[in-house]
C-alpha cells in the first residue's frame, strides 16, 4: 500500500445536491493534498463500486465515500476481501451509518479525520 486515498464523491447525494459549492471545496482539498489524494465524482449508479475495485488494484490504502449511505454501500462493495480501508465523509440526506458509528457530520472534520 502506498498511503494514497481515493475520494469517491457522489454529487447527487443529499447535501451535495443542495450545496453545489461543496464540489469546489472538495476539489480545493484534493489539490492541496495532491500527492496523496485523488478525487473522482461519480456519474452513474454503481460506478462507486467500480472505482473502489480499481483502487484496490491500483494499490490505494483508503477509499473514502463522500455521500450518503448508498454511496458508502457502493464503495464498500468494491473493497470486500481487500486490505483497503473504507473512509466515510457523510453528506447524504440521512447519514444513518455515520450517525450510528459516531462519525462527525461536519464535513471539514470528517475530511480531516
């Protein structure tokens, strides 16, 4: 593993859809951490699973789902059986998993963690 993180961003997720400027904030974050962070926005259903499968093959150490529970589920599906860590930046409409796990719903704090 190389310490790189793939951020899988679902722009159609609850918070993200309602706050379109969030995409720019994410791009700025990825640019500031360009040596270790790659940001990819999904454009279709189940694409997050494909992206996380590719991240396993490409040697990423973490794939972070930026969206709601559906995005987390898709990303996690691609990581099953691998040693790649699953990150969660909750930005959905309900964020049930993040709430259950006690993950901060503050996006900046979740990205920093």
